[in-house]
């Protein structure tokens, strides 16, 4: 069981990754992107406490859910706890879709200082990376807010040691 600081949960979402998903919004974000639609998640002291166990139990109740989405806030600021949740979710056959304001390259470059980032990234199936840029906002993009953001196939990227874009782009 891992403690998490949450802003909220959407139990059935079709806009936060492929299929019907449970979206977990973590509390706390260092990026403060102009035009962010989740500004209430910025404060690291806001939100409420929960556990990976509670979240997984809720997800298991809904047989329509195909995966979990980690959004925020900044999921990689709670990477160790989300990795525990992701590991248990994978055992239940759920996939993992994660948003981050960091770039894939930045995360990988900091694995030595932040091993929990590596642990979480290795459990992700997809990663939407990069800060939201208001000037590049487009409502025509699937699962992302601005044109600079990429949907990365994490498993292929780790295997090939380079960014591989997902066919969800």
C-alpha cells in the first residue's frame, strides 16, 4: 500500500487515453503551465490523502475499465507511490496511460537521481510528455492539449532506447 495525495478521480473517462479508464488526478505540480485546465492541482498541500489500495479496489469494481490514467498535477512528483499502484494494476490486466509536464528525455536523463521515475516509466504503456503550451493548444488532438506534446509508446521506446511515437498520435 502506498499513500497518494490526490486532487480527484474520474471513475469512467473516455478522453484520458484509449478505452474506458479510471483517471487519477494527483495533487501538486511544479510546472504551472499558462492556460492549465487543472490549476487547482498545483498546490502540493491541496487535495486529499488516499492509498493505492483504495484506488485499485475501486478500479476492480468496474469491469468496463481497461486501464488507469495518471494525470495531475504532476504524476512524476509522486512516482514511487504511483509505481506501486501501476504494478498492482498491471497484475489485474489494466494498462497505464500517464501525463507529464516533463519530456521523456528529461525523465530518462534523471533516472540516476530519481530512480522512482524509472520505476514508474517502466510500468507505463503510454506517456503524454511536455508542458501544455497555450499558444499550441488544439482541440483536434487526441488525448493531449497542445501540439508540442507527444503520445509515446513507452515500452517500444525503452526497448529501442529512443522515443517511439504511439499510433494514438
